[in-house]
C-alpha cells in the first residue's frame, strides 16, 4: 500500500468500530482494509482513480472516496447501507467506497473459496440487468481480485 497517497481524511479511529461493522455484516473484512481505514477514516486518496472493464468489454474508470465509521457524515458506511435495499438483491455485497457519480465500490463475498479474500467490484447505481426470473439487479463489474490489488491499481 506504499503507492497510496492521502489527500484528506478524518484521522484515526478505534478499530473496534470496524470490528462491530464486520460482526453486524457477518463478514471478515480484509486486514489491509481495516488497517488503512482505522488510520485514515473517511479517506480521500490523491491517487483516487481506478480502471475496470465493463460488461461490454470497454475499459472505463471511476474515482473513490472511502466510506468511514463513527461520525454523522453522508459518507458514513451505515448511511450507505440503508440505501442498498433500493438496488435489488445485494446479499453478500458490502460497500466500502463511493465514486463521484454515485456508484459503489464494494467487497463481493458471494462466491468465495475457503480463506479467500473478497473481490472488489463496482456496482452501478443507475444501471440494471434482468435475471432469468425477471428480477432487476444492479450491474456488477469486477475491479480487482482483492483489496490490496485494488489499492495498488489506484492512480491519478
């Protein structure tokens, strides 16, 4: 994570706030994520852009502002979770950041192997696909195979 440059943050937080969230969501968050956010709550990196390949095979990019813990703030992770039921079946998807256009950067716990860290995915906030039974679900784009790969991919 040496390549990450901090533009701004709200400082350190007690890691117990992240551990409480982890228990509530019944997931194991990546230790590198917990370390980063406990030292840089509500992190906005200088190098905040990442690339991904969309469902049409086109290379696209987004920025990230990390969600935080413990403060009344529009970017509090719990406030974003309250919106998730409006996006369809989001079981196994845990947001940890948002982009400037309103898309979500999330951990994807849906198809994990034993001892595997969650993938990082981008969830469009305004684009849906219909599954076989007619249910509309948000488009999910793979961004990185894990959190550390995601952090290393960030650029200006």
